C-alpha cells in the first residue's frame, strides 16, 4: 500500500519534475512520521506498541499527506505526519468510544479524520514554490480559509449522500442482519466461512 501510494501521489503531478519528486518525498516523510507517532502514542496510552497500530498510523499518514503532497515541503510533511498519528489514534480510540459507533475497520478514524487533518494543514504548510499556492506560514491566511470551506462542503455533501444511500438500502434490504446471524458471525452465516 505504502509503495503504491507513491505512484498515486507523485503520479498526480503527471510529470517527472520537481513537483512529482517533492510529492514522493513528502509522502515518505509523512507516512513514516505518522506510523512512528501512532506507535509512541499507543505505547504511552496502553503500555506497549502494536504492529496493527503502526500500520494504522502509516495509513493515516498516507491519507493525510495526499491532499498536501503537491503543495507542502518536508517540514509540512513532518507536521502533518505528527498530527495524523495523534489525531487518527484518538479518532480510533477516544472518539469511537465517546460516540459508541460501530467501525470495526476504523475507516472514520483513519480516513475521514486523516483526510480532514491533511486538507486543513495544507492551508497552513503550502509552499508557493512547490505547488503555486502559499499557505499561512508564507503569509496567505486565505488559503487556510479556503481549505476549511472545502472540508465543510465535503462533510455536508458526504453526510447528505450517505443519508440518501442509507435510506435506499434500508428500504431495499435493511441496515442490520438478524440478531442470531450477528451472534453466529457474518462470515459463517452469510458466506459459509469459518474463522480459523
């Protein structure tokens, strides 16, 4: 996943120039820093790090750097990696516990929060030399406002579309399986696969 993401972020430049090279570099930095940060936070919170936590941190870093990869430099990537590691860890533990929502794969904690972190911090760390747009650190506070507006629009759009999809699914097939199927386990009950 990590290696493939280089093609995604660096390939988005559609050229083999400086912007693609910087996108590849910041992807590496943010991902490594996010994985390491998640590991440290988990170690402090639970007394030991886990491989699944480090991998989750890496994915959080990949997600968070994606909106910024053509616009920030190494310093911005480092900061985005730290923020992604801390905030996404909290999203997968504290936030999920606080609202008691069902997210077995931590998609919201890693992808939604990671994407928001990356999009917002792009407005802070964008470097005009790399992406043509300056961020807050280069004196362009308006870019952070633009990023906030974009994030707000995406949140509203996603919420509305998700509600429509959930409504249609509820009418067509329902949103939950029967209690006995859930107790037995979906793998066995629906797919005939036993967990080894």
